C-alpha cells in the first residue's frame, strides 16, 4: 500500500474538484456553528460515497470519535477524551490522545 496525504476542503471534494476518488479517511473538526451539519449532512455524504473511515474531533470537549463504514453507514469504533489514548489501526496505525491535539 502506498501512503499518501491528501488535505482538502470538503467543498472541493463535494464539487468534484478532486480527481483521485474517495479519501480513505476524513477528519472533521467540529465547531459550534457547524456541528449539526458535520454530523447529519457531512458524515452521511462521505458514507454514501464509500469513505471507509470518518473521525470527528471536538477540540472544546477534547474528544475524538472514530467511525468505520459498515455497508452505507458508519458505526462508532472508538471514543476517547482527554488524556485517554486510542491506537487506531485503520486506515493506518496511529495513536491519538485528544488532550495533546492542541500542543
């Protein structure tokens, strides 16, 4: 497997401005003004497109919630807060500690 990094604005992907297809992972940073849109519109959009991993990062609550695609919807696979570590395996191995995201 070839590792690649893709950083894009969700709008660019939605409008078809990215030619590589569906990302392997979407990380959405929640904000008070877009929280409901991110959870109820953005997540389902990427699920329908077939994106295998979707993570929500809440910097106010210092929390990360990870989802894996199951059919055409996401199932929660992890939820960590504060200093609690999470060792992700898919789509790649990385350890996330929410409290250290602001370092």
